């Protein structure tokens, strides 16, 4: 961006809002301000007034009262909640309101007290290997978990506002957040002035990380530089004016605050208590006295992303900006005989972790760096790898050779981040590669990406995937995910997708609820997270791969794409004690599928999930749901209803032209080869028996209870070569990746993906 004068940047710093004349009932929308629009915001706001709108005035008044730059207050709030109020409901980490003030004691009444994990339910074997099933497991909540956050109670002490009002009144909540920022700034010994750059460390500690959440603060400052305008979930238009010349201090460039350099704003986690509340202070508005940073300097900093395994440097990722719904584009084929792209860049063959060879499990790994974008400042929190009794070991499989990686699997923990350290350090438990904390988007890595974590309930998927757990709950109380978590997850997924050549689409970025059971008896118990409240559209927007239609209006495919914020449909079961009670209304990423084009028609059935019984509206029952980003073959259209082929049925969903819940999409489809009435489907893409070497018993190709019938079509998302990873030993040198000649097509058959032998079907180009 061209440089500008200090006077101009100061005007921009103070010009936070030009309010529209009225508030309209429209869905929340995020628009980054372009250079021209930012330059047009040159009318300074001298003081809050009702003309700016009630919610905008609340931010201005709180900022003036506590001496916090208004841009900083708006930036922190956006990174926590996108300025939404979420009907006063707590987030997945117990935060309330636009400022995400944390009150876990009250939130537990809604979201439960668990520091455990959904892997404890024993309905699904996370390793997903029927040749060596995991024994039943139960993880005890740790007795020495970190102290609980208490920022809402501290805000109450500082402001004199009751906790009840801080939870329910957005203006009070904003005032509480401003008080916390002001107290933290004073405790750091820094001036409560108008320069946003002086508030970097206070912003870092607001996020909740003891040593300062530099990644969180960097995101906030990037937001302040670029600006943002949005209408909140309760209809208030807000605007953060762009501050393009703002420069964060050296801490954002690698100088990280130490644990004892300031108040702890993490788990005890309010800022350290002071003897008196911050004195209210009025200022004329924000000013920007930071040094100018050019676009060229920003690009240089971005190029220092992620260290390679040896040199500590990597090349700038080139993120793909496509959802691969292009008309006529063939499905991606994964046929790597030498999966070299799956190793970190900069690694020599057979060498990883800074040069340490993986040949022996007993050799200690000395590289403590996480595989992560530099901007995330990820933590290395290693999972246990130890021998157990009776020849067992856990809690993952280390690999001496490079493995192909085709998928990234999105999970939620169904428990709090506080329990994660003790879970991953338990060798008799299960594992996953990364965990992302809700309150600040902090990322911890537990298993190296070239090693196999036990997370998805399907050994074939585990052996080809990276699993990411997100602190949160599928449904408890209808809670929400923070913007900080979404952004950290998107940064991580973009990085991993580039490193391992994984397309950014819903055929490769899967939810745990999209993973197929390995055999018929395992289908019913497969997990259903992250569920309908995970905003896939928002997530893919942050991945720079938005979910959009790309096919002809009368094409043969559709991609599911409801407006998450407006799409509020019926779910039950959010309260386990009252499973029939309707969940509170909130946005949803899924559509219901009916047997006829009518809301009164029964839901379609899933013989694997219910064995002939009826599907339900439970938030945990995905048997009759299609999710955002999934592509299906179109079967019919009547009025406002569209039918898709789904589990051998015409499944109808409401899709009116004035508020569509799906978009036209192109892409290949499959149908049974001529002469075949039905085709078998599989939950694993394993090789033929002849591919196995002597001494290793072939894994039988067991079909699922579903079949693909003649006359029906299903979306083809991925073509892959059959492999089986034989891993039965503590010593990684004993593991073998067996590659077969069989090719499989991955298809969107129901809510979960499934595999069909390529020789059994023909491909139709839409």
C-alpha cells in the first residue's frame, strides 16, 4: 500500500465509523475495507454520539472512559466474537458477549464441566483397526489442571457492574472488556495513551496466554491495519476504520514476552488484581503514531513462514483459491508411489525432526519445534510414545518412512482445553496431531504430521490424514466458536494443505462426522463432531477457498451452502437430560433431507445409523442431513425444493430461489458400470490380496451395508490408490506401507464419504 502522511494516518485512526442511516434486518457480513474506502473515512469522530448508532457508541464510550484506543477495543472484540452477542450464550470456552468475558462457573451450567474428551464414550475405536482393537478407555480429569479463567468476575470488580449484566448486556460487556485492557496496560507499566501500537502487550495478555498471546495480538493488529465493517447478529452495523500505517512493536516480530514480564492474563487469567480500578479517562480519539510499514515489508515477513526440518526456513505457501466445483474438472487422483510431498520441505529422504533419523523408536527426538506457520507461534506438547503391558504401546504410530497424506480431519474436543495435556501424555489413551484453544486460538502440536495419530475411528483414514481437535462442544447449550479459533485453524490448515498438497475442498477437508465406518458393525458408533454448528462457510472463507457455485444453473450437481447466520432450523437434544427438547435457535451449516418435497414429510433413513428405524431431529443424528460444502448429484426439482441422490434415495431439501440453501456446481459423477444393477461400497480403500508381501495376512475387503444402484449418480471427489499401513510394532522400522493396484473413487454417498472400486463404475462429466 502506498505510504501516507502522519496526519492522514492520524485522521484514519480516529475515523472509526460512519454510521448508516438505519439498521436493517440482514445477516452478519464481514467486509475488509479497501484502500479507497479507508481513505474516504476522513471525518474524525470527536466524541461518541447517538448518531453513530447505539452499539458503535458503546465501544466509543467505553474506550474514552478507560483510556483505551477505540481501534484496539474494536479489534480485540472482533477477534473474540466478530462483535456478535450470541444471545448471551457462552462460547465453547465459557466466554460471554462481544468481549468474550470468561465465566466458566456459570457457563458450566450450560456446557458442562468436562475436562475429558468424547473419545471416552467407547462407541468408536479411534484407532479404527479391527486387527488390533483398542481396549475400553476412560480418562480421569486431571487434579492439577491449570487455574480457571475468571475475566468476567474481574471485570465486575473493576466496573461495579453485576456479573449477570456483564453476561447479558452488550454495552456493559464492552465496558468490562475495556476495563480489563486498561488494567493490564497499567500493570505492564505502560501509558494509557492514544497510540494503538503501545497496547500490543496488553492485547496479547487479554487473549489468555500466560506469556502473552503474540499470535492473537498479531491478528488483532492486522485487523486494525486493514479495517473491517460488519452487521452483528443482533442487527447493529459496526465499522473499524483502517490504520494502514500501524506498526506493532518488536514482540510481534519474534521477541516474545516472558512469563514474568507482566500480569498473568491466562488461566487465573484475569489480569493481576490491582488495589484500585482503572480511573476513567476521556480522550479525543485514537491516533496512530506507529512507523509506516510498506506492503513490500509485509511480504518479506510473510516469507519467513514455517521453518523447514533442517534449515529453519520455508517458501511462501501458494494457497489455492478454488473449491474444485469447476465444470468438467476431473477428480484429483492420489497415486503416490513415492509420497515425497508428505514430508516437511527441506527434509532429506529418511531424515526428519532437524536431522534425527526415525529408524528407532527408542532414539529421543530433540527437535522441539512445532510444524506450524511462524505467525501462529505454536507450542510443542508431545503425545506419549511408550511400551505398555502385553506387547502394547501408545498412543500413536511413529513412521520411519514418509506416508501419503490426503486429508485433514476437523474435530471438536467435547471437553475443555484444560484436560488436553494429561490426555495426550497418557500412553494408553488416544491421540491427534493438533489442538486449538478457543479463547485465544493458541495451537499445540502433539504428534508429528508424518506419524499416524489415532483419532478418526478408521485406520485407513488415520493413515492418510492429519487430525485437528478444536476446544468446544457439538451442541451443549448451543455454544459458539471464537473468531480467534477459526482464524488459527484456517492458518494451520492452509499451511498443512500446502505442505502436503491437499486440495482445499470438502472432499479433503473432512469433519469427523464425514468419516465412514470401517465395516457394517462400526457404522452406527462413528462420531458426529463437529456437527451443524461448525460454520464451514466461514472456515473456507478464511482458507481463501470460498464455497461458491461454479456449474450451470441446470447442471447435474449442487453444493450445499445455506446462509449460516440466517439458516435456523430445528434441532433437539442439546440438553442431554431432555433429549426431546428443542435446541435454542442459532445458525446452522446443515439442511434437513425429506422423503418428499414437504416440511411435513418424514426424514430420509440411514440403514447403517438406525438399522431400519426412523431418523430424528437430534443434533447428534446426521442420518438425514447434508452439510455446507458437500457436493451431491441433483435428482429432481419441484418448486422451492431440490432433490439429491443420498443413500439410495431421492432426498428433498428446501431450497427457495430467494434464499437458496444450495448452489449449482459442476464436477464428475459416478454411476454403476453398464450391466451392474448394484455396486458395493467400502469404508476403507485397501489393496487387493495379491499386494500383501509374504508373512502379512491380507485384510479382507469387507463391504458396508450400502450399495450404489443403477440409475443413480453420486459426486466424485477424490480418486486414490489403495494402500494399507501395516503397523503392529513399537519399532517404526517394522511398519510397512503396502500399495496395491486397486483404484478407488471417493464419493459423497450420504453425510459420510464412502469408497467404490473404480472398475465398478463409470465417470460422468457434469
